[in-house]
C-alpha cells in the first residue's frame, strides 16, 4: 500500500477525486499537468487494485462510459491527507 500511495501521481489523483468527486479520465489528466496518459492509466489501475478508486458507469452512449471515484477507503485516505496538504500550502 505504501508503494502505491507514496507515489506522486497517486496522491494527486486521490486528492483531486476527493475534492471533485467522480470524474472521467480526460478531466483527471487535464488537472494534472505533466502526467502522461500511460502513467495516469497505470496509477488509476494500481489505485483500483488497492480498492482506493473504483470505476463507475456514467452513460451508455459515450465513448468512455465510466468515471473514477474514491471508495470508502479512498475517501478515508483523502481525509487523512488533508492536514498534510494544508501544512504544505503554508510551508
């Protein structure tokens, strides 16, 4: 678990989904300048394997009919990261 959440993009994804709720791949990628599509895909899959993120259906007629959202465990992790994020903003 530490190997997963200790990675830069994993924390960024968890934080972004915690703030904004369920989102499709494109908006997540646009919100994280510098992350490649392959890296974001790998990060999302790793977070799914650890049951921190899940895919949810958003529509049948879209090319990509699913979005990503935090699980209960992911939401707990997000709330745990908030004090650290606030500390970093002040530093």
